[in-house]
């Protein structure tokens, strides 16, 4: 039996916690997210108008690459 999807507020809390660990600022407008990182990068990294799925995937990729992003 598949696991139920966590409630969106739980997903958003997890997203924000992971973003904080990875030094990203999270902004939300409606159901879309903007992730911005200015720490430890040569120029700001900004991803806009992401769904929660896209934001989770992006942060997951940064987590796998480490804090340096590479």
C-alpha cells in the first residue's frame, strides 16, 4: 500500500527547514515558491515560480551535491 502524501503544511515546513540548512531563502506567493541563495556562491542563485514538487527536487539536488553546490 503506498504511503499517503504528507499534508502540504508539513511539506512546506520540511521544505523551509531544508532550505535553511542549505542557506536558501524561501519566499512564497500563492502556491509558488522562490528560492534564493547568496551564501557561498559567486553570484546569487535564484529559482522562481516553483511548485512545491520542483522546490523539493531542487533542494534535494543541492543536498546531494553538498553545501558548495558542486
